[in-house]
C-alpha cells in the first residue's frame, strides 16, 4: 500500500471515529438535558382560565356586521356568490387573523380546533400552515417572538410559554395561514389579569396570491404582511388566495367597502401580461370610485429565484412588469391620485436564496420583501 493511500484510510478512520464520538456525545447530552415528563407543565396540569377570542374580536376579520358561515372565515357568507369558487374556499383559511390581548400571567396557553385534517404541505411546515404564533412587547415596546404551537392533529391544546415574569404586557397571537379555525381560546393562570383588545380600525389591506396567503413561512408571524403590521403598528387584512389572486371584481368590491389605510395589490404572480393589462386599470378605478382618497399600491411580481438560468421565466417576469408599469403610467397620466408602485426585482434580494421552491419565500424572503415594501407604504400613508 502506498503512503498516500494509507494516509487517506487513516484520515477516513479518524473522521469516522470523530463522527461516532460526536453522535455519542450528542445523545448523552440530549439524555442529560431532556426535560423530565414528570416535571413538564402542560395545560392539563395547570390551573388555567380559558378566554374565547370571539368575545373580544380578531384583527384581519373585517365586515364584522355581516353574517358568516363560520366566525373565522375571512369573507362574509354573502360574498360566496360573487367570487370564484376557489377564492371562496381559500377565504375560509384564517390567514392574517390575529388576537390582541393584555395579561400579567406567567403562563400563556392556547387550545383550538382546526377545520382541515391536512396540517402541512410539502413545502410548508405544520407550524406555519396550522400553527398559532405568539409575540409580546418587551420593556421598550418592541414586538418580540415568544413561541408557536406545533400541531399534530386537528385538536390542539398546548402551553406556549411558562415561567415568564409576572408583569402586564401586550401579546399578539397569529392564527394559522393555510388552515381554518373552528374555535380558539387563550389560556392564562386563573389568578392573572386578562384583557382582550378589540380590533383596531383602518387596516392595511393586502390582496394577492399564495405568497400573500403565507406560503411558505415557517410561522404565521413571519409572512411579510405580519412583519409589516408589527413594524408599522397597523392592523392587517390578508386577502391572499393561493393560485387565485387575479384582481377579481368581487374581491375589489369588498375591498372598496372598507375604510382602509391603504390597498396593496400584489396579484401578478397569478397573472400574465395580457390579464395584467386587462384588469389593472379597472381594479384601480373600481377602488377609486369607492374610496377617492385611499392610497393604492401596485406591486410587480417577484422574479423566481432561478429565473437567472430559466430565460423563458425571466422574460415572463419582464413582460409582466412592463404590463403593470404601462397600466400605472396610463392611470397617472389620466389623473388618478394617490397611486404608488413597488418594483419586483429586489423583493427577495439578489442572492437567489430567498425561496423554498424558486417561487414561495422562506422566512428570509418574507423579511426581505417586507423591508422592500416598507418605504413605499410609509410614503403612501404619510401623504
């Protein structure tokens, strides 16, 4: 055996032993640090009071004076006949809904029943599709993540956090993105203070596709709409409909009935240049007729992160962008006011690492998208 071959074998053996040693050490450490089942606090073992969020309301649930088939549907029942069936079906997901409350409880728990058996998708975990996501304000008033539920079935009951300091603070609980809710309750210790907050007025309305809907965030609080809600301190209405954000007149009509802070129209990933040309101006004019002063923000589609190597896809995005820009320029020229525009090329960054499947953002992609949209939205709101 030559010297080089011997060195290679010794090196491989060394790496194998090191790997074995590291695995053994990790297993030993996990056993030592594994929490005792006897000591673990569960919602069953704690003396909790349960608060039904229907008693104080949800943000992201508008048109509250109209009858709903289910409390957690995004649209009222009467809308079903005026919108495409897939949009109606998807509107029954609780995407973008959020409960706000104040409590000094040292424990926060949640229990809820999901509408659908499917908890996750191949490109999106159960924590994002069917989980709830808790944030709290720190002592400086900054929103900070706390914990999220990890559903394993339709019925979820779990302690989100236990043993936090006893002081009154504000919380936000985001609801599942790609599942519906039948009932939701928040648990606090029975001797704790609890106050549910009513929804704030004038939401920032996002109308879009599966990206707006939330695919493929790891948690409900990581969609760009939720990130912007925290950064801008605004209520959010999420009208994302996976594969079906196409500037439909029935959706436009419902948006026009709202006293919104602004409308963010982000439908291009589900449209082609011809449809963009056909529907953009009518959407803007329909909203403007209902709300003469409310800002409207048009968003180009993000480029797929592998479009650098798929020239046909890159050409499609370029044509889509041109169609939207032509419609925007024509509307501005015709005298439409308070109309704004967000370019799509940098929505996901410039390193191609912002998606899970070239199309749908990861948490990184959503964060970048929020930062890219924020200046334009702030400008529109400050008009």
